[in-house]
């Protein structure tokens, strides 16, 4: 069973491309969450230096959940672009 995906790509190589696309979307979203200041606490009575050190883990976890829930569509566009340009499309 050799299913065919986008642009005639063999289905067995498509999961790796999809995983790469989702990883890129996750990293993008984690950076955007960090830049937005989401999760920052007020300076008084905040979590201190420890909170700041672990904020990147929180942003990464939140981004992973967003992508697992369907994301913002970036992974799908990246996936199709990779499938069209990769050697699996030949």
C-alpha cells in the first residue's frame, strides 16, 4: 500500500514532513507568545527570577497545545510547500 499525498508524494515520507511543519509552527508560536508578554506577572509579588527562567518552557508547552488543537494554519502551508519542493514529490 503506497498511498499518494500532495503532488504525488509517497505517503510514507509525509509524516516526517508534517512533523517538521508542526515543529516550525510550534517554535514560531512559542516566540510570538514570548514576545507578546503572555504570562508575565507584575513586578511586585511576582514569581521572581525563577519564574523568568522557566517562562520559555511555559511558552513552548502552550505553543505545543495550540498546534495540537489545530494551530493557526501555518503548519499546513509549510507542509504543502515542503511536499511540493522535496524529493518525495518526484
